[in-house]
């Protein structure tokens, strides 16, 4: 039976989740049609993207202001389209500031709505959960502690695990990853991931480059390799390199972030989804996060943040496994010291860290895309007998 599902993914991680979910849903009903906003992965699976996904990829309060007219226009156009011709189901993937309001408006006119990837309401801006009550037919969450949170607030929820935990092996070979990237198997390797958004590079690229320069100056044989999420971001980072450290020996590669992290001894990265991927690869990591001063001030003054840690691995473990440097803490001196401390870990310390990461990995490994697809067909009429 032909069904039509609308999906909105706002960034690269959402595109990965969306493409895997499409595959799982097509396995249950090959005639499902998909449209909305998605990236290259979803489009490759037959998705009809009505707007370029990168137009939604923005973070922070002040960072959104300049793009607000465009974002509101896109949301109005989608609302008009789906009110006129309602899909059988709308799935918002992450991007809560864009998706939740659209989901609520469409839910009010009778469209069935699911949200995939819980907003971090357990971490900050907890008042947002009230806006979901009565406006959402199903929340698909990636982490176990999120399910109990939604149950307490009477929102239908299903814990599905994390697709990355399914895709990434519990055992990863550094030597195999280095062979694929043509890296010396005995070298000291630092992976640098400055972010998958332009705003992340804006606030982190300079400090990361100067940190890399200091580290290589003190350890000339240190190999630096940085995966770039897009060609545009690669050029932005290259321009910063040319300006700040033209003599720095560093390899910029297109995408391949997982392979690069797998090949590295230590990872220096922007705080975000990639930190979870680094945990699943069992890597010592330094995660840095910085927003505009005004955005950071608003968060602090309003008391929006409700957690001890910023990164998911630390919240899942309830201890500081990942070194976190946030806002004013992001300085070259701090970054250099933190990276050097990671390199200085003993074999026993590394083994203990890997064991803790593996325990979390096993907990998240549930065949998430398939579990999510089955949860959707059990909750909605998608032309599948259950």
C-alpha cells in the first residue's frame, strides 16, 4: 500500500539517521514515498528534498537571528504544503527549534507526528517538554535515560538505541584504519575535527590550528589529520591555515571522519555528535565547545543548563571520560595541555577507558533503525501488517 511520509532532517547526523530509517521502513513497505528536507544520504535512498538541508544547519540564539527570516519562510511553506496535502506521517529528526513548532501545528490539523532524537530537554530548556505534551504521537529516543524522562511527562516514547552503536564494531583496528589512509602504523597521530557547521569553525578553527602548531613544534613527528565535512568547510579551514600557520604539516581529507578517528591515538574535536562516535571507537578525546558570548551569557543567566557534563559520553557514564573545554576554557594553552595529557595516558589507563566506553557501546547497540521502523509501523498506519 502506498504511503507518504514527510521527514525533516536539519544536519549531517540527521541525514544519517534519516537514510537508515528509510531503508528500514522500505524493507517493511517498499512503496512508501518520502519527502521533506534531507541530505545526500536520504536523497540517495529516493528522498525528495524540497529545500537544501544546509539551510537548517545553524546553532545558538544569536547565530539564528541572521537566518531567521529564511527559516521562518521555509517552515511556512512546509506548513502550507502539508496542510493542503497531509502526509500519512511527519517525522522530525532532531532540529527541535525548527521541527517542534511545525510538528505541533500539523498535529493540530490531524497529521500524525513522531520525533526522532530527543531534544536535550533533560539537559537544558526543560520547559520545552510542556510544548510537546499533547502535540506528539511518538518520541523515538536514542538513550535509555531519555525514555524515563518522557514517561514521567506522559509523552509516548520508545527507546531505540543509537544507529552509530550498531554500525561501529565493538573491536576496531587502528592498523587497518591507518592502512586505508596511508598512515605510518607506528606514528603518533592526532585527529582534528573542528566541526560540521560553519559556526563551529568560526569559533574553534583558529584555536585548533594554533594548538596543532604548538603540538607539532614540540613533537615534529606528530601526524595531524583533519576530516572536513564539506568542500565549503574544507576551504574555510584551509584559508585559516594559510593565514595562521602556513607551514603546518596537516592533511585535510574529505569526510572520512570515522576512519580518521579510528586511525588516531587522540582526537581533538568540536563538542557534538562526533564525540559519541569517538566514544564508540574508544578514543581518548578533548571536546571543545564555544558559542557567541551573548548566547553563552543567555544560557548562564537563565539557568537553562541542567546537567553536570556537556558531552554525551560523560553524561552516559556520569563521569568525566572526555576532557571538556567550554567557552572561556577554550584557549590554546588549555587545548595543548589537554591533548598532551591524552597522549600521556598509560596502557593501563587507556585500557580502563576503553572498557568503560565499550560498556556504554553495548548498552546502545539495539539495531536502532530497525527498532525505530517497527515502533513506527506499530504506532501508525503505514501499510504494514504487524
